């Protein structure tokens, strides 16, 4: 069968093969979902013309390889829904989404949510999105899903490029080998049973969880409330206690001196010494490493010199320092008693690995059969561990005259090891309700003597329900970092919720786990509102973590310089152990790249949405941009606050999706109050309003039917006596955030009267410099709305100055129409225009950005005599400074705010004016 398309001329042609265009990892709430997801942008190429029902036997072949995928509910919301979609016809991107989810589940990392969406304006291109638990597992599953789908296509249609963008792999695709590799990846990266239980309990308690490495180091909680854990080792586990527990001889000495029953024993370093001491102590004995764990190198029930020599060699091989303990053997059953914060919380009897004969199978075959139990896995990945026949097993069964190839009689129980550790294949029986109070108290005291907050006490006795003072026995070891899986899912008996007491120890009921999180988004004003909010909160005496376009700040200390408006910077603040409140500027770029850096905010504000960055990352309209920014207010907690600009139609539209209680802010108070705000207030809602009046008007709070005066706009220095209306709006938003956080009006008023647009308080936002005989304003205005707002200030001040000069530019990745529009706006603001172009033109030819700016200015009626083109930000700032004369106003709109401010400060007028026109390149 030939697959192709007909051209107008009637000839047949094939289109391009499938191709991966982009790959992204959403780690927090994002445009498409609040669930972390992998995103693969796939161009279907020729496959856009072939849904699954147009490809013979495709559905049957897919279901033969991964039958579980057919049972997915898909959009039909019923089991088997996806198989129905397959047979009715769906596209390959959708198929890859479901296969990626199924492959993760088959590998042991269950994932269920996904969606596939077409990319606007790009026919045949789709965003495939699916949930994941471990990032590398998700990416690898995505690649294997694409390879599997491609492998099932006819040769005429098969072909896919760009797979290494998803996850790099070597060799040809083979489904069986690929799945084994995926399972190994799950084992390497997935949380083990102990850590998983603690994470699940933290999530149940609504405690934030942050994974700090690819193993099991986790941060629970945010900021100053955080606690760290690695499996059952906690941030409260004393190093001296863990070291003591690791030295088994020292542990035994401390316990013995405190009256806790322990076996007599000695530490030896060579085999002959071990034999001499064994004869003195008398058999039976136990031989084990001084500093071992998980039962490795432990030989129990040693009854003669030959067994002792074997046991010594095994123990020495597992001992880091080469020292070995030879000690008295306590007869009885092996128990693990879990003690948390000085309280006994669970008991499990550990049964050594064993098989039961059937009269036909060898011991080796019986072990293989036991290992088929799906509850068994490698290492600590499952609730039980697979049994391995090693030298220790062979030595132990040899005591009974058996080998791995022996055939036990029917129902004959064959113990494979003397040690009962789960890590060597043992099983567990819950005995929590059977332990005698004496035994529980002895175990509790043992944990306290060693000093561990979470301890696993190894306790041997004939009957745990009877006091060892009567039966004999005692404490064999006290372990730091005890595994929880024997208690969570014992082989027999009731499971115990042992994660709960550990989490309650770290976070007692009533104690906070998260710092208040305040997020700010919008096209313009984010940095200023963030700074204002930080300033208000600092007046309450708390430590504030701030992310902004200039860096990460802890209080007033810059801890990370650079654009810090993305999720990585948010995580920096939330991981800082001194932070009491987080104020996070949240920009479009990070949201589109990987979503939010947190799950929920207590308070979030969207200041405005205007055309900026359009045409980038699939965002082509201002409405789409609003959808992106809406993610910030959608992620507000139910008991939180969403602060929205009632003067911005796109912010108004967000209200129906915003979380928490709505607080409106508006510049239009009094008779001009927007109807939706009036209605909101009539129903007892809350709003912060600028009411008309002299010098910028009055700011007031309306809440629950009452009005409270806040302050005059002119009393906020950053508003330039109310003239900078955009900073009045910014102040309204910041005040609303302070009020939502519970800051008293008097405190807010005191803070805002001290907030100035200086470089030190708010770098790059209306910073004024007057030391050169002319005024310089440095402002980050980088888009049409920002420059227009700045233009109102410039026009309000222009009567005071002889000339106004502006240095203006726009990033090269903006649309042509946006760059021209900036040129038109600048032409209406300044007498002299200096258009610059940065060295990084973001894909445009040299000079094109300046040319488009010039075109816009000319269209607005400005002649070339007053337009100057200068390549480079530093050169354009120098040109403006050289051109300025006493009585002039120079406005610099830099990208690198710090460098521009330093250049303004270091300018020497007398030196530069000898070359007034030299830096300028007249427009042609």
C-alpha cells in the first residue's frame, strides 16, 4: 500500500517525517495544568494526514505491545476509552501521550494525567504533555513512546528526528531492552518506601516538599520553617548519635553501663584473635562488622572454629575499618522496634529468608519462584527484597547438609540465612500490639541513651510478649536511619502508619510549615510593586526574601545577581532558612519554560496585561499572554487573596479563575469607580482605590462596607507628588498586598512615605540623577506600555526643561510592529531621539532594530535631523550624556541598569563636551 498526497498537478508526493521541535519540563503549575508535566512539541509531518484508523492494524499492534494503554479512560471518561479513540481514529501525538504514561506505570512509576494540544498557527504541530513522578523517567518514557509508535508504522510512513532532544539514548530501539532500561532508571531515581511514606504524610498534612537531589534528600516546608530529611534521618538527628550508633561496640558499652541487657563481646582485627576470643566467650556466637548495616557480613549461630573463620572473613570484608565484633548469641526471634522522639511506635518480627520445599524443585528454583512475588524488588525499591543466593546463603544451608541444587521434601522449610534483614530477602510480621511493656521500655531507653530521634532497635528474645527479664535476650543494635517498610507493609499483620509520628515530631500540630508567599505578575510594574511590598513587610520586622529582575534579595542583601523572576529564583528564596515571608516577581518567561516555582501562593497580584513578548514561545495575542499570567492568580490558596487591576479588562477577565478572595485596585475612584468594583463593594468586598483630589488624589481602603483613609498619593515620594501615575497604581497594588497579609494601615503608611525611586531602593525604576547640571532619569521602560507611562511623566515635566533627550531600544526578538510602535511613542516624547541596538540582536541582522525604530519615529513625523542611531548600550548612554546641556532632561532606558547607572554617575561633563557630536550616528 502506498501512502501519499496529491498535488494540484496530480503527482503524488510524501511530506516530511515526524520531528521533535521542543522539549520542556513543567515543575509547577503552568498554562495547561497545575500538575507537573513533560512537554514534547512534535511536528507530525506526513502523519498529520494519517490518523490511527487510516493505518492498517496499527491499533492491534500497539495493544499487543502495551495492552494496558487501551484501558485508559481518555476524554471519554470510561475504561477502554482510549482504545475506542484508537479505533475511531486519533493522531500520533495523542497516542504518544498515552504510551508515555503507560510506560512509566509499567516501569513502576505510575502516571495518569496527560493532554495533547495543537499549536496555534502551525498545522500538524502538537504539544504532547504527560505527568511524571521522576523527571528523568518521564523524559526517557517520552522518547521510548515516540520510538515505539514510530516502530509500529509502515515503512512508508516511519521516520522521526530530534529524539535526542527528549532524552539521549544509544543504539537501535528494542522494546524489551528499552523497558528494562526504564525500570533501572526508576530504581535509580524513585523515592524508596521509607522516603515515599514520609513524603505522602507531609503532603497529607499540606506541608510543601522539595527534592534537593536525585536520591532521598528532601526539604519539607519553606524558609525558616523547613526541615530536611534523608530517608528517616532528619535534620534533628544528632551527628554524635548517628556516629555512636554506627560504632556497634561503643553502642553496646553505653547501653551496658546504663543497665540495658546486651550480649557480651569483643572487637578483634585478625582471624586468630577472633578464634581465641571465641573460645573464651564460648559458642554459639555472632560475628559481624564493627560498623556494618543492613545485616551485611553478619553470621549468626556460629558453633565452631571453621564457621567462625568464614564469618570473620565475611565481616571483615564489610567493615570499613577492618574491625570485627565477636559476641554472645542470644537465642530467640529477631525484632525491630521503632522509637520516634522517645516513644515506641511499632514492632516487627523479622523472619529470615526461607523457601518451602515441594519435593520437585531445587532450592535455587524455589528461590526464583519466591522472587516472582511482585512485592519483591531490587534493594529497597519495594516492600520486600528479592533473595539472592550468595556465599552467606551457601554457607548457612551447608550447615544442614544442603546446596542450592538440593531438592527439599514437600513442606520442608529451608531457612536461607540466620539474619532476618529485609534487605537480604527476609519478611516481617507486625507485633506492635503484642510487645510486653518491659521490652518496650528497654527499647525506648536504648534509643534515648544513644541519642537518636528516630531509632531502629534490634531486639532478640524468645517471645516479645514476655519480659526479657524472664525469658532472656536483649538489645543487639541501635540503628540510625531505620527503614520503615517492614512497618508500613508487613508480610503479615496490620500495617502501621509510622510516617505520621516522624512528621509530627518535625512539625508538631499547630506549627507552621510554609512561609507566606506573595507573588506578583503583569506586564509592567512587577519590580516596583515587589520592592514596595518588601519595604512594607520589612516594617513589620520580618525577614523578607525577594526575587526581581535585578536579583534575589534577603532583606536588603543581594544574594544572587541577575534576572531572578523565574521558578529557579523562587526556589532559592523558599530554600533560604532565614526567610519569613517570600515576595516573588513572576515573569512570563519562567512560566512558559517550566511553570511556577511553587505549588500555591497565599497572595498574588496581576497588575496589568499589555502587548509585550508577543510572537514568542507560542504566545501571539495579548489574550494568550493574559492566560499565561493568569496562572499566578489561579494558584492562590482557597483562604488567600487575588489582587487584580479593575482598570485593565484582561485582569478583570481573570477574576472568574482567580483563587481566594478578590481585592480590586483602581485609579478611578469616586464617581468614576468601575461598576464591577461598586458591585463588589456592595457585597462586602474589598478594594484599594485612588480617589480624585490634588497632587495625585487620596488612597483609601473599602472593606466590608466601611471606608478607611490610607494616605495621600503625593505622600509617597516614588509618585513624584502624584505625577507618576503608574507608581500610584503600583502603590495601590503593594498596599493591597500588605493589607491582605494583615499589615496595619499605620505601618503601611509609615513604610510608603519612605519609599523613593532611588537606585538603592528601586534600581532602574524612575531613578533621578541631578549632579551634572541637567537631569537624568534612568528607567527600565522596555515596551510600549512602559514607555507610554513614562512619557506621561516626561510630558508633565517637559515645561521645566529646554530639551528632552531619550535613548531607546527594544529586544530583537520582538515583532516588527512592536519595535515600530516603540519608535512612534518615543517620537512623541523626546526632542532628540537616540535609538540603540545591543550587540545581541536575537537573530536579526545588524542595524535592523534601529532601522525599525527609526521607521516608527519617521511615521510619527520626526525628521532624521533629530534621530541618531548608536550601536551598543554603553555607547548610546555616552552619546546622550554628551549631548545633554544644562537645563536638559535625559531619559536612559537601559537593559543593564547597574552599568547604566554607574555610567551616569561616572560621567565627566567637561571631558565629554569636547566631542559633542562624535558618538552620534545620524539616521539616513
